[in-house]
C-alpha cells in the first residue's frame, strides 16, 4: 500500500520536473533572428580569416 503511494508521488515529481525543464528551455531560447545574425557574422569572419591567410600559406 505504501509503495503505491510513493510510486504515485515519484511519478508526479518526475512529471513536474520534466514540465519545468521544458518551460525553462522555451523561456531561455535564443531568437531565430539573433542566431542568424551571429551565424552570418561568424561566417564572414571565417571568410576574411581564410582570405587573409591564403597568401601566407602559399
């Protein structure tokens, strides 16, 4: 009898923890626009770096 109660309590805690985790991930998510700008900036920097080092390697 007591094990059934603890099993239900543990399942309830697990469900609450999963929902809390999902909500935190949704709240702290980076916006698509910000992520796209960061990615474009990184690609431009890599292109400039490769272009600058192209003459050094040859």
